[in-house]
């Protein structure tokens, strides 16, 4: 790990001292893990703690009881930290307003998940975080999304550790019936995904919950919860290559499609080679962005984008 | 041993010294006695004084409450000022405690940020709470909520809210050619359907407004003006309420192909109508983007403005993709 900058180091010490005092004896390894530093760094930090102390005349006449001290034998022989003398910093400091704001925002999101924290727990924690901050934190709120039967049942399956079955419809393909050992619900940018082991595909898969219907609990205990899980937008083995073009500043709107894409930029225009499981579904992206994201290849996908818009316009009495 | 005391250790010595004093220490006393200063305290003291001023600012940035006790006759005269850290303002209040279940919820809350500095803030905050020595329940597994912040305006707006500072930014409304400068009192940051907004009081329009962070162009500029912190009280709750009211007013009537992607994704948000479904929305342009993506799976019956916006997008998409050049 790289050298720590001064503010981070100071913050760390202000928390490390109360942490060590509270626990009495802690192994170097455990403390290193809790503070996300290497064991060597933790050891060196604890050793340096002994140069911290009360004001004095000069180094040789400073009284030993006015400095932090540790149990050196315990550290040298057993790699265990114990503070034997403290001269302040005994209590955890208040949270900074930023720390409180980050936790409050996260808490608002976490509490919107079914069964994680009730209204009373949420209100109690919000009050404690605000009161425990050095100054009033910026309010960061998350408007809770409506929780429907699908989300509730998926959460239930996770808690009960049983498989669930449902109908899954990917856009532009036939619905399939899936039985899935649920592993995790991922909530990102307002979208809920179920990660789990699919009995049909015999592999870990991600399912967008909005495409799930008719869910039911099966009563089959989960058996494949520990296999490696693919990333949310990881390319699959049988992906197609598609080429799209858009103005550079639109890249954020193309979003997750660009993970793993090869892009080239010239004259303010980005051309990206994407990996997608079905290139024809790019017609949806093209329509969403009013053609400002243009599908170039394959030709079938480009045609599909034109047809998609034309068919929709026909609903409004416009023929092409 | 102490000939090369690093900045971090010097600042920690300063904290220990200022917490141990009730009446406070003068700058002179600090430079002469606190380890890290006293070893360099010979000859000209300008550099050392500057170092002390910097340390003081750094520590205040970390939330350490350094109090300045000035001359009561002349508060601007800081030559004889005394400095201290009141324990009551430094310590996490003694009556705040957390149950093991609460710490488990906070651990989940602390894990949601994918952006570096917010994630770091959450982690250091959580560590302070954990240092209280609370037993922790089993971690909450099975849920991985994630919060993404792509907009560079998020951090400066958060800081402006915290400092009750009026800010200005250029804001580009969809359909307008050029961005317009807005001057606002920012009150709360609001995530709605995965998009960040700032709830603010627009100074020129003299009214409450919601601004989408993704439509802020360029930098958020702090001004010299502050505002009354009272304005912030309950702002998050009020913003959520007003978003709900806007959504209720902006109800679209849609006809949707059963079993399609559109039907699946709109059903959860909508209520069945005699012919089609009613779906509330907050921002016409964002909703039109979504509806356009569904192509022929959805037809907008009303309102007319939404219908026009969707048709507009479809026409452009069609035009772009029927031009030659696809084989480029």
C-alpha cells in the first residue's frame, strides 16, 4: 500500500486509539484488517504512537507517564497490540459532516430494501448520526421505490434460503421459466437485479427483477450459493460485436454498454465496438437517445433500429 | 528519536495538548512545548507560526473543534489568543450508543457508495462508530445496494449545503439551446429513480426548485453569500413530498402490448385504467426517453406534450438509421 497522506493518518490515529483501548489486546493482523492497512503499516503506526504525548520542555526530560505507551514485549513476541498508557483521545471523535452525510445517504438506500431496517430503526439511526456529527451534515435522501410482490418474494426467498421459480422475459425473446437459487439482490441506479444459480442454464446468472413475473417459492433449499458470480455487465461467451457511434459527451448515456467496449474518438465523435448478447436489442438504445446513438453494425441491427422506430410511429398514424 | 517528527505526529501532539488544557494554550506556549514544533523553535518563528496556522486549518477540516479564545476587549486581536479543544465538542457524545443490529444496518449503509471519496467518508465514519466497541450482529447478507455518483457537481453541492453557501451554476434544460445561469441556496441532495437532484431555493425565481445534476453544465461556483441554516431543516422530506406531488399531477395514459418489455417495466409503477394504464412521471423528457425505447410496445394516449416528445424521438431515430452510411 502507498504512503498515507497526513489527514488520513491523523483521522486513523484518532480512531485507532479508542479502538485499541476498547478492545484491550488486539492482534496486529486483526487491527490491520479493521483499518484496511497492511500488518507492517499497523505495526509501524503503533510504534510511532509512543512519540505522541503531552507538551514538555524537551525530549529527555519528558515524563514517561505523559506519553502514549504500549506493551512492547507483547508486540515483539506475539504480534499483539496493547496500549499501556494513554494521554487523551480515549473516546471516538465525532463524525465529520461528510462522514455522516455519506452514512445517512447509504442508510436511506439500505432502509428502502424489504426487511433490512424498519421505520423506527431508520429514524433512530438518522437522529444518532446527525447528533454525532461535528456539524449538521448535508441531507442526502433517497426516494424509496414502490416495493411490489416480486421484490418482496425474492427477499423472502433470500431470507429462507430456498429456490424460487418465475417467468423471465428478456426483451425480444420468448419468455422462459426459471428456477433459481437466490444469492444476492443488487440494487443499482434504481434497478434491482437478482443474482443466483439458474437451474435451467446450470450457471450463475443475473436477472433484472422488472422482467420477472409470476414468482413462487419452491421449498427447495439452495444448493449452489457459492459458485463464482459474473459481474453485472460482464460479456458472455456467445456475444455479438456491434458498432455504435455517438458524440463524445453522450458517453455517460450509453453507460453500461461501454464496459468492455473498444472505443475510438475522432473529431468529437466516439465509435465503439460493443459486445452484446443480441445486437438487435440496440434498437431500444437508439430510440431512447433519439438516434443520437447510432447503430452502424451489424446491418441487421441497424435495420432493426429503423424498423423499431417506424413501427412505433405507425401507431401514431405516421407511415414511412 | 524525535528529530524528524512528521506532520501527522505533530498534529496529533497538538490535539493531545489542546485537549488536555482547560484554559487554553497561547501560540507561544504551543510552539515552545508541543513536540514537533519545539524541536524547530529557534531563531525566526515566522515559518513555525505559519506551520501552526496550517495545522490548525487542517485539523478543523478533519472536524476537530479547535476553539479560539480571543481578547474579550478586542476579539480581532489574536496575539494573546488561547487555543483549546473542548472535550464535549470533540467526543462522540457519551449518550450515543448503537445496538449490534444497528451497527449491522450501518455496515450495509457504509458499503453502498461506489465513488471513491464518498466510500472513504462512509468507511472512516463507520470505523469511529465501531471503535466504540459494539458487538456486531451477523452481517446482513443477500443485499448489495449500490449508489453511483457520476456527476462532478455532487461533491461541491454537498459542501455548499453543509456550509449554507449560495452557489451558481449553468443549467441546460432539455429543448433549450444554451444553458442558463442559476443562483440557488442548495438545501438537500435527492436520489429519485437512480438520478441525483439538488433541492434548492432559486434566488432569482424566489421559489423552490429541483435541479437534475446531470443537466448542470460546468462547475458549481461558490458565492460569498451564505444563507440561514433554518432553511435546510426538513428540506429532504419536503423535496420527496414535492416529487410525489409532481408525479401525481403528471399522470400519463399509455396503451401497452401485454407481455412486452414495456408492460413488465411500466406495470410496477402504474395503475390500470379503463383503456391502458396510468403511469405517474416526474420529468417529461426522461420519461419520453424511456417510452421511445419501447418502440411499438407502447402508445402514448396523453398528455399531448409527452406524446409529441416520444414521436419526436422516434422520428429522429428513424431518420438517422435510414440514411446510408451504416456500412461505414
